[in-house]
C-alpha cells in the first residue's frame, strides 16, 4: 500500500508548438507521488496529449481524484488502456521503487534538438549547433510545400556535414506531397527519416511508400499508444517507430514488446517535466536505444521544471 498525492501543473510554451495539427500553447500535466510504508517516496508524471490519441487532462485528473489517499499495486495494474498517460505515470513511479538511489540518475544521451516550424528554424539552428546538438527535427506540412522546400534548402546549407535532420509531417502530407518530399530527400544523406508523412490510419500506404524510396520513414501518430504499436506491427510495419513513452502505457509492457520484436525505436518527448523525462530515459537506457532521443526541447519552456 502506498500513500498517494498529486498536483496539477500548467506550463506555457515560450512560443506555441506549431504542427500540422495546429498550435499548442500550454502544457498541462500532473505530478504524482507514491510513499511506501517505510517512508520512501517516488514521483511519476502524467502528461497526456489528447490530439495524439491519449486521454485528456480532465480524464487524468478524474482518475487521480477517485484514487483517494492510498493506492496498491493491483489498482495500478488495473488502470484501463483508455488512460495510457496515467498508466505511464503510475507505472514509472512504481518501478522507481525497485531501483537503488544511484541508478535513478539520468545517464547521458545524444538528443535531437527540436527546431521551430517554418523559417524560424533557420535562425534557431546555429544556436543549437553551438550547444552541441548534431541531430535536429523540423516540422513540415505546416506551410505550402514550395515555401518549405526553400527553407529546407537553406537549412541544409547551414547544417553541419556530419549532422542529421528529421522531418516531421505530423500526418499532414498528401500522397503527392509525401512523394515530393521523399524525392527531394533521396539525394540528401543527412535526412535521417521523414516522420509520419500520411494520416495515422494510412499504414498500408506508408508501407508502400517506404518500399519505393531511399529515405527511411518513421511512424509516430500511427504508433502513439500501445495498442496502436501492436496493430502497426501486426499490419507489417518494419520501419522506424517514434514512441512517446509518456503516452505509451505501462513501461514494462512497452519494453517487453520492443525487445521481443526488436523494433527500431526513436524515443520522443511529450513535453513533460524532468520527472517524466527521467522515467523515459531510464527506459531508453534499459533498452539500449541507439538513435538520438527526441528530448532536445529545453528551449521550449521558460521555467526549469
Ligand atoms: O520527437 C521530438 O524530437 C520532439 C517532440 C515532438 O516532436 C513532439 C512533441 C509533442 C507532440 C508531438 C511531437 C511529435 O513528434 O510529433
Ligand atoms: Mg512526430
């Protein structure tokens, strides 16, 4: 039995996070604390993204409210699959009790720096290069393709020769614009992958696209939650999986599936605080994930949570 407390936070982004889904201005989430009978406490974070396929913040708060002052492991294991961010928050707090204090220190990882959408990326890139980043992500499918293509060309001029660029369409391309991006990228070895070119349901069409072009394709929205990861694998996806542990359910279940099927994985932020980040990085270390983590997002908030 654990004593349970929680607090809801609101963090405004320094500038709104613009994707092909629209603008995101404030990250709301929950920090939970479990305390065992010996008095040891561990934290967990619930940081949902409803427009990505997780529960809403209101559903998460409701779930925390009905828990009451105490919770046991059985009740945690029974958090329903409709609440994947709650499963991750409670699940990672629970597994933290199995670790010694020193092993909860964050190991060192290569991070991918998240650039702002549009032309602002050109201005931002040099600062991130100076800070040591060598992998970057830029959002596409936000502006008309002719404009984005021009910005992309300038980004490649400024990108160090040994650096890598990820292009994230957030499902916002059509068959025609996806083919156009794959064509122009095929002559450019520094493109690590194009992420989620087509709508989340279009897995078969994405498999067909991946077979025709040299540039690797990653799925993100299509594999946002644990059931979607399983479904995409069952439908034959063997490309890259961008996984946001923060909304992918129980960490032990995710780890087992990635290992069993030897998935090629990129871990990615849900714009969580250090609490959720530490839990995701522990999982990345356990799984020995080699691709740069999509957690280079420190510039996106003014605070230091
Ligand atoms: O993965 C990264 O590199 C940064 C995180 C990121 O891009 C992101 C952050 C919040 C919501 C959606 C996304 C996304 O990958 O689409
Ligand atoms: Mg993405």
